[in-house]
C-alpha cells in the first residue's frame, strides 16, 4: 500500500536538497502564500517547524511509524505536521478515527495525488489511486461483486489447497536436501503467496512467468523510491528537475507488454471456447468488458491497471503477515504449543488439508488477528480531506493528508492490556473485536469505503498456509538463539516487513 513517509536515507537526502533549493522554490512554487490560508485556523498541536521543509527534520530518525508515534505521544492524538508543501494531520486514537470515518467518511475517501503518484498509478486508471469518483465506484463494485466476492474467493479454494500442500512438500524437500538443517521459511512463504495469487489472478498458463515476476518485483522497488515531486507537487521547478534514468517509464513499457501478452492469450482462448469457461480474474474482467453494459468503459488499459493493482496489493501484505506470524509463534513457545494442539486435534488423521476442515480453529484465527495487531503490514492509511473540517475542536484544512497511525493505535495501552505481548487470547471469548472496519482500535485493513477489498482473499491464504505448517511440522530456532532473543527488527518499505530472513528448523510431525 502507499505510504506517506519515505525511507530515512531518502528523507535526509530530501532535507538537504530541499534546503538547497529553498530560495528558488519559494519564488517558483509560491509555497509561502499557499500556507497563508492557515492563518486564523485552530490547528492541532505539532512539533516545531523549519522554513520550507516544515517538520521533515523530526521524521528523519528511526522508522516512520515509531517516530511519528513518539511525536504523537508528546503532542496528542491529533497532531499537525507540515512536510514541505504537504500538510498532514496524524490521527493516533480510535475515538478520532471514529469521528472522522463514521458519518462523514465521503469527505475522507480521496487518496493522495501528485505527479509522482500519478505516473506510478498510470494516472489513476487502476483502483488503489483512483480519485474518489465514478471510475473508482465502478471498479470498486466490480471488485466487491465479482473479482473478490465471497463466491469468487471460494472458487479459488482448490488453488490454495494445492499451493499449501506444495508449501509443505517444499519445506520437507529443502530440509532433507540440507540434512535436516535450517530452511528459509520467509522465502517459501513468498513463493506460496506468489503462486497462489498468480494462479487466481492470471491463471495456470501465464506465459513467461519468470519475466513477469522479475518485472513485478522491480515495480515494487520503484514504488518505494522517494520522489521530490510528491513533497512539492505544485512546484514547476521541481517538475523540471532531471528524473533519474527513465527507469520508471521503461518499467511501465515492459509491464504493459507482458500484460498485453496475458490479455491476448486469454482473449484467444475465450474466442475458441465461446468465452464459456472462467479460470481466473483476467477472464472475469474480459467477460465484463464483452458484456459492455456499464457506464464507464472497461478498456484494455483499465483492465491492465486493475490487474497490476490487485496483484501488487495481494503479494507483500499477505506474505509479510505470514512471516510475522511464524516469527511470533517460534518466539512464544506457549502460544505455538496451544495453536499446534488445536490444529492437530481438528485435523487428526488427515494426510492433506482442506479448507472446510479449518472452520473450528478459533485459536488459529485469534493468532492471525494478534499478528495483524502487532505487525500491520500497512502501518498507516493516508487519505485526503476534501473539505475544511473540525475534529475534536481542531481545524483540518481542505487538502490536508489525514494519516491514521494504525500501528500506534494497535499498541496503545488505552485499548490493549500489555500491548507489546503476543497474546492471541485477547481475541478469544467475549471479545469480538474484528478487522473489518467497525472496531476503530484495530484497523489493519483500513476503514470505510476504501477499506481493503482483499480481506477474504488474504485471510483464506494466511489461514491454510499457517495451519499446514503447524500441523505437519514442529519448529525449532537456529542453535543458540533463545525464543525471547529473536531478531524482530522491522524494515519500513512497501510493507512493514522483517529485516532478518526467517531461518527455522522444521521437524516432521505428520509426514507429507
Ligand atoms: C494481510 C493482507 C492485507 C493487508 C493488511 C491490506 C491492507 C490494506 C490497506 C490498509 C488498504 C488501504 C485501506 C484504506 O485506505 O482504508 C488496502 C487497500 C487495498 N487492498 Fe489490501 N491488504 C491486504 C491484502 C490484500 C489483498 C489480498 C488484495 C487483493 C487480492 C488487496 C487489495 C487491495 C486494494 C485493491 C486496495 C485499494 C482499495 C480502494 O482504494 O478502494 N489487499 N489494503
């Protein structure tokens, strides 16, 4: 998902570049006059600011979600930040999230835009960065009723079961090939998620799969690169600065070529079978395009952009969650023991796992929730305020970014007992707190109209992969590493992922 903040080294670079261009920018972009309209407003408190870069220098240390959380503890659950030309209100309490997104949500359903984001998002043709309007409404309806509906997700059940069985075989094979040694579990979970998503979205017959994956990975690293135009969106001068080596443009062209190939093979197959069979999401979109009874036309360009968005949004988020879940379980042997007991009681005697067997695994589901609470893959969800607004007596100016710090709220002792502990029990019994956007202290998938439409897809994949790993294997840490001393360092990139590779020692319990 898009993030408001950028990696530290990029921020430092930006800080110096911004100061260098200070005098010229003021003349060319007129940023001073832009902020004159803030005079007289009662803005939330915030840290002190420098000319031009505003609060940027407060953000260059440490990981953005933690730094911003520390600043909010000093300044309050509504905090004002100015980062160059951007104004942001950071929201760090469930009460403020409720006040914003209950009732007045339409005013906060717009995503950020800037020349950099426009280029990366193919000018909002996809869904993630689409401006809040008819185009987004149409695509959202297609996502909810067709592409990611409960029925469609169920139809991918066989794919998930096959891929989970393949994951188990791969663990077994890798472990045997290195004499029962350590296995890079993160890498295998990445493969599981990639293969499940590729098959569901593009089908089994993806031409040149290796090239496709290489290009997707490049796209992800390009998306996390810092772009000065995002901090000075109105500056003509910044727009004139040299733009790297045209990497983004070359990447877009290559991606389009591959996507066109995928569409062509699907169109040919559909023509030869009268479009009767629907194997994957490409088929579904082509069928809707052929029916042609919708207000906004679903061109090949829009289909391409939607497919890239859905695939990009599905991969890292889900795989990162799986990796944190396994890491927390080996770091907390009592929780691991309890979830394995449940898995092995429910699945006793089964050689392979089917999804229908998982419905009674309440503790496994609580474990997934607890992982998303401590490690939300998207620690912020940013929206744009479309109209001057008041929250808790403070003014939120039109055009300000409203940045909800999901990570900070999910660890706030006001809502959670011993918030730093990994304790799935907190989601058991009478506690029906859920992540579907109604409980504002727990919003790893966002809230409101733009809440993640892939919750069902993600949850089904995480559930079967975890159940399979826990049923078939016991897991040991590398020699000499104590559970309490595991490296849990985070990296802030496209998602909040693990810095260290997750190497574990699998011991077969139910042979494959
Ligand atoms: C653990 C896994 C995932 C997490 C934590 C996650 C989280 C999020 C978040 C925080 C947002 C922004 C919501 C907001 O602004 O309120 C979002 C949007 C989105 N997600 Fe996910 N996501 C996950 C998996 C998926 C999957 C599997 C798919 C597709 C198969 C997906 C597709 C999307 C799309 C298309 C959007 C944009 C929605 C819009 O703008 O209307 N996500 N996700």
